[in-house]
C-alpha cells in the first residue's frame, strides 16, 4: 500500500515537472516571437521619451518636498485621505484657548519623551480590542511626527518594542511571521523609520529610475486605447486590466493653441478613440509639462474648442449629439466629432481652480452649466466608452463555456503575447529600477546596514532562527515594507497623478519584486497567475540580486550607534520644523483621553512611573486640555 502511494506521488511529481518544462518552453517561444517587436517598441519609446530624458538631465524630476512626502506616506492612506488633519494642519481650537492648549501640548510632548510613559501608553492601547489595525497604523504615524525632533529616541523606542515582538514570535515557534503585516504599532513605526531614513536615497539614487519606469508605463499605456469607463487598456502588464476587444484606432497630431497665451502652437499626439477628457489630459500634459501635476489646470477646469472652419465647436464627453445604443450612451471621442489629423484645437481655462487661472464670473457660470448638463446626461443613461459592460460580461461567460480548447488556448496566447510585448518594451526600465534598489556596491543608506545588523545580531541569540528566517525578516522590513509601497505609489515620492491603468501595471511589477524576495520556488503551470508567467524567465536573476544584496550588506563595515544617531540627529534638525508637530500631539492626546483610565492604571502599577510622578503629570495635562477638574 505504502509503495503504491509512493509511486503515485512520484508519478504526479514527474507529471508536474513535465508540465512545468512544457509551459516554460511555450513561454520562451512566445517571448521569442515578440522579441523583434519589443526592440522596435523600446526604441520608439526611448525616442518619444527623449524630451522627458532631457528634463531628467536638467534635474527636473518633480520630487515632493520632505513634508509632502511624509504626509502622503504616513497619512494619505488614512480614512480621510488628503483631508486628514495631519495633511491640512488645521485644528479647530477657540482663539481664547490656543495659548493654554499650546502649553499643555508642549507638556504632553515632554511626557512622550519619557520612555517609561510611552511604553506604558503604547502597551495599554494595544491591549484594547477596539484599538484595531487601522488605529495602530495611524497612531504610529502620529507618534513618528510628534517624535521627529528626537529621532534617536524614536529609534530607541522602536528597538525596545521590536526586541519584545521578536521574543514573542520566537517563543511562539513562529519567527518567520514577524514583520509580515502591520499588526502592531512598532511594525508601522519601522515602516515610517525606513521612509524617513531613505528619503535622501530616493532623491539621490533610486528616484530617477523609478520616475523613468513610471513615465515609460504611462507613455506605453497611452499609446493604445484606454477605456475611460472600465479602466482597461490595450497595452498593460495586468491581464485583469487588459482591453480584450481589438479597438480600431489611429494616431492624430493636434495643433493646440492656449487661449490668452499667445500664438505658439503645441503639437500633441492623441488617438481618435480618446474621449474628450482623455484628449484634455494629454494636452495639459504636453502644454504644462514643465509644471508639476499639482500646479497644472485640471480637466474639469478647461474647455476644448475645435475650429474646423470659421466657427468653433466646444467638445464634450457627453452632449446632445452623443450616440445611443438602446439604453446605453457612448462617450464622445474625436472620431465621433470627425476631428482629423493636424486639426487646430483651442484650450481655454474656465474655472479659477488656481489663482493663476482666474477668469470672469460669466465663464464660471457657463462652465458650471456645462458640468451640470454633463452630469445630468451621465445620470440619465448608462454610459460606456469602448466596450459596453454588458458585452464584457457576455464575452466572459462565452469564454468560460467554450468547449473548443484550442480556441481558448488561441485567445489566451493572443492576450499573453500582448502582455509579453509590453513587458519586453518596459524590461530595461524595470531592470534599472531593481538594480538601483538592490545594489550593495553603490552607497547603501546607513539605516539599512544598521537595521540589518540588528536583525543578524538578534538572530544569533535564538536557536530556532535560521538563515531563511533572517532573510524573511530583512525582506519584510525593507523590500515589502518600504520599496513595494513606494513602487506602487509613485505619487508618494513625486508630484504626479497615477491613473488606474498605470497602477494596474505597477502592481504586477511590485508583485514580481515581492516574488524575487521570497525563498520559495513557484513551479509554473497553466493555472499560474499571468504575472508569474510574464516574469518566469527573469525571476531567478532577480532572486540572485536579492541574495547578493543581503550578502553584500552583511560584508559592509558596521554603522555604530554613534554614527547612526549623528545621521538621525541631522534628519531631525533639517526637517522637523516643517512638520505639523503640534497637530500630531493634539491627535495623540485624543488616544490618551479615550483610554485615559487604562493608562492611569498602567502607570499606577509601574514603580518606575510612580517614582517619576507620571500619573500626576498626565492628570495636569488632561485638566488643561479638556478644561475640566481632575482628582488632583
């Protein structure tokens, strides 16, 4: 019986191996078939991006300043997003109480600088079931800003909490799971610490290849049709974001005049299947390319007029001429208006979204009416751009019920070939970014060496922590906790706008980066996710890059505590005054107020806290901030 089971397992193992080799061979053939096309596409892309390359050489990468960068990394993912009080910096405090509140917050800041108090504070909160994962992340980010003026102290707190976390995971016999998710305050503190310490490295080294990769994906995506409604594109790395239908289209070069800005004409390449809003986006990108995204006019604040003859026609996504198909209304494209190659269009600013673009009241009212009409049209009918959602569902069900396997295989290969073609075109940009991040030969930020040494030292103290576990800890603390976040969100580093279709391709590259950092081998099969099939050939090279990077860092000269503290003190000195520290203290106090009784109890039970009269200090702060009498 045992023999037959062994034979069965052995046979299935051999079968899986044969399947793996077969799929690998088919992928190599497909890649070979698109290689020449990729070379041509890559050459075209480099030529078309030459203007942007010139911008790079002139140092015009739109890096965010330190405050905006930290605001976005720490607080943009919060529930209030860009309206979060930490980003706006606006606190609703009555004028009469501002001086008292300011003084009390300074006292609270001093209290947070007591290690005994802060550790008790954090542990009390983490012991409460309603202090959920989102709250832990937000609290840790507030703490990062509040303690930014003393980053050496912040690092000491982080190390203390990490040692405790490490002990818990090692004792529970699950050391590999440590730092995998942000389930504790300290895990988010580490993420923020990496973000702070690597900001300068982003500006000096990794930022440029990341920006080039972002621009290349955006440029390549916009060379083909992008469905404005279902957010799918012909050119993408993501199979779920792939536009299945072959949409007929042609490239047009428009001659664009900007109303009120002289006779200079800007040639802009667009597609005749682009919606009017997509055309506006491409025109704004071309005309205002020397301005960062936040300083450009937005699509809703401009109008586009086509002048085929003596009279002009305002172009809109939806108007009374929009085509109807039953209960569906198609969004207007340039083809709908019959705009031809070399046509002249006039861009006008119609809303004063920025002071630079102030216009008179009549224009404002006119644009409001246009927006109201367009919104009414959007509500009246079901709207589509290139593919109707009901046709999309129909195609999916047909594909799912196809009995002809060769037909299914042909469709899959067509789509995979298209993905491979985009992948080949972008390959150089992906490789350049990976190299910039995973190169220990160049300057490695001291924080990385310092933290990796800390992990190595702690691993030696525990018998059940092997080399693979240390590899996982390093991966969870740097590539997955920092680089993947930066790669998936270019707008955290640059003043740019990331569309959903660009985001879809970035997610595939981020997943590949994550796969490169894991020790587990993924055996390919027909059922493998497309992103694993796409980068099957490169993944072993990327894995070696990660291994070599970790080995290279281990062989570097150590960064002493003194050197690390000097570096952290310089970061604190350079950037702290730009941050909303008082707002962070105010928001942190809300947690102290919410869990006040638990914190007081914790302090009362701690002899070190009693000797420093920490309970009394918190009670005095509460009395001042909440304008109430306490039992002092």
